[in-house]
């Protein structure tokens, strides 16, 4: 005699010589004879697998069989909480617990609400979750076909193995591209190094992702080619004197070239113009000579103005002797104020006139 105890959370199948003969419910069972063994099932796991011979002796009220097509999925819930996720194929479940429920879903329909409990049982590649930031747009592609453009927000998509979903994020903010250290030659055979900047923004995410592999690389090449063509047609003096005109022309040329990339160009600017060392020294000498010549012109102009003023003053005094005499007396007065003794020698014929002027000056001071 053999005793077999089956706990409440288990079910068992009795085998004689390896062949299933009957199911055992919870409790204590007495078995007579030899060659008996048993298989145990934990009904708390809900989903189970067993050979057909074993399933044949299980009571129909204990379990159920669920068949899911390729486009179907199922959520097994216990007490209303997600317990297991089932993919396509045949599944067997214990339904002894009345709280066990099955929800069948279609991958052609909406995605279920992704709660924290559901995420714990969800396979990582079954559903694709994406979050599109305010400065981004999302390009949804299924089997290589672009389906839609996502605005900022949170999204979830069925992404089964047979039809995976891919979402590419595209930054639609204004971006600055630096075209650094371009070795260019002007029309007058001067080699220089040019650094440019281009400010762009993606306006059509679908075109930007499908027309070129990299928008930044495409814009970089367009700026580079436009700069080579424009600088090669200008002299060094034209380039240095018309940087704003050059930048405007580059903006126009590059904008036409990148229109097909779904990109908007705001401006192309010239950041740095680096000349060779000998050219720098030569230009410094030219600038120094120009400044020196300008300084000489200003100096001669001031000397001419001063001479003209002296000539006008001399003519005025020549036409008015009294003014000349008063200027002499004022000069004597200034000299007298700085000396201790002043001796003035005049002829007798000039004394009366001098005394008259002196009285006039004294009256003026009083």
C-alpha cells in the first residue's frame, strides 16, 4: 500500500508503469500495488504543458485549451491582475480558480493600456513604446514603408517579429553646422583658409530621412562646393571688402541646393578668413602705408588751414594799424606781468602817443 498526498494548490496524475491512469485531486490517496508513480502540477502557475496521454485523464473542468492565430495575443489575468502573456500557438491553462480570465487581443487593433503590472509580463519586443520630445518628430516605418509622422507625445505600437515597427527620431530644432578649415584659392591665386557656418532646420522629416543618409553631411558638402565656386571667381580684395555680399550669395546658392533635402537654410556666414604668413605681412605693410599716407594728408590739411588763418590775421592787421598797435601793447603787458622791471625806450615823438594808449589801457582795466 502507498499513500499519495496532494496539497490544495496542486493536482496530480497517477501513472502505472509510466502510463497515466487517473487524476488525483487534493487530499490523501491510498494506492495498492507496485509500479505506481505520479506527476504533479502547481495550479498557481495557471499555464501548463502536458503530453496528450496526461491531458486525457485530466477532468475537463480543471483546464482549458486556447489557440491563438499569428495576429493574436492573450493576457491571462488572476484576480483582475495580469499574470501571463501568451503569443501565437496553442496554450493550456488551469481554470480551477474562478478568478482566472483570458483577454484575447489582435495586433491589428489598438494596443492595450500599458500599466505597470502588464509591463512586468510583457515580452520586451512585443510592443514598441516611444516618447517624442517637443523638439522632435517621429517617423514610423513598418517593413521599410513610412506610415506616418508622430508629433510630440507618448506612443505605443504592436511590433511583432513578423512585422516589426521602427521609429526614427528627427530633430527639428535650428542647428549650426561648422565648415572648418577650407583651403581655397582666389582668382588672383591667393591661397587662404576659410571657416563658414550654416544654420539650418528640418521642415519635412519624411524627405529629410528618405532623400539623404545624413542631412548634416549633405548641407556640409553643399556649403563646401558653393564656397569653392564663389571664392574661385573673386579676388582677395573683393572677398575681404565684401564679406556680407559673399555670405548673402552663399546663402542663396546653398538654399537652392538643399531644398530637395527637406531642410530650411537660414544663413551662411563667414566666421574666419586666415591668410598665409607672408600674405599677412604684406597686407600689414600695405595697411601701414595707407595709414601713414592718410596721416600726412591730415597733417598738411591742418597746416594749410593754420597758414590761411595767419594770412587772414596779417591782412586784417595790415588794414588796421591801430589793431596792430593794440596787439603790441597787449603783448608788452603780458611780458610786464612776468618781469620785475620793465624799461621802455621810445623817441620823443612817440611819447605822447604811448601815454595816450597807456591811459586807455588803464581805464579799460579799471
